[in-house]
């Protein structure tokens, strides 16, 4: 009898178009998500990708500020498992991937050069694309836009203290 494995995070159904490529390839291939969780994406892909392979995933319907996977442009994931699609399909595979990093950067952005983590959302962003607040918090573009919408005063001071980790 197979042991029951409980997932760390619940899955949410989501079928949206994506593009992906392995680290060894320069060409992106069309795919789609089937579902996602806090730390993973389940993808329907045409080509078999071996477990432990890192793949880059680009969301076609990128919408900054939205919750869920479409709120980020790119993901670096690691394939954890892969299975053939059900018998009613001629070809294709389902790949379970673990999210290693997520970013608002475009897929053409080179990973060379200095990067920093946004102090609010935790995304890895090119250092030159970060915005600095009055208290030296480093924010990515979407977080900085939200931060700037907060009116000057006590609320903004509290948010600033939270971002820099100085909550009292």
C-alpha cells in the first residue's frame, strides 16, 4: 500500500499560457499551467524534462499587483516530478515544479551584475532597478509605486518602520 503524502500547501486550479525553457536552451517553448500552490507550479509541457532540471517560466498574462502566479513575470523553478498525460492524449507531460525564485524582471534580463532583494516582497531584482525610500529601504518598482501612494503621516511612518524591520 502506497503511503499518503500530504502537500505542504493547497493547490489552486489555474490554466493560463506560459513559456518555459531549460537553463541549457535559449528558446522558449509554449506550455500552460494546470494548478499552483504557494511554492510550486504544475505545468503541461510538450517535451519531457528530467527531474531536478531548472527551468525558467514566463507568465504570458503578467499582471503586476495581482495575487497568484500572474502577479510575477518570471519564475525559476526546479522540476520535482514528471508524468505522461492521460491516455486520452497523444503526447505531452505534466511536470510538478518547485518555485526557487520569482521576479518582475523580463526574461531577457541577464542574471549577471549585482542583484538585491526587495525589502517588501522579497523578489530578487537587479540593483539598478531598485528604488530607495527615505529610510533606505530597497523596493522593486511595483512595491515602490504602492509605497508612494501612502499619504505622508503616521501610516507611512509605520509602513516604513515595518519595511526596515524596526517595528516597536
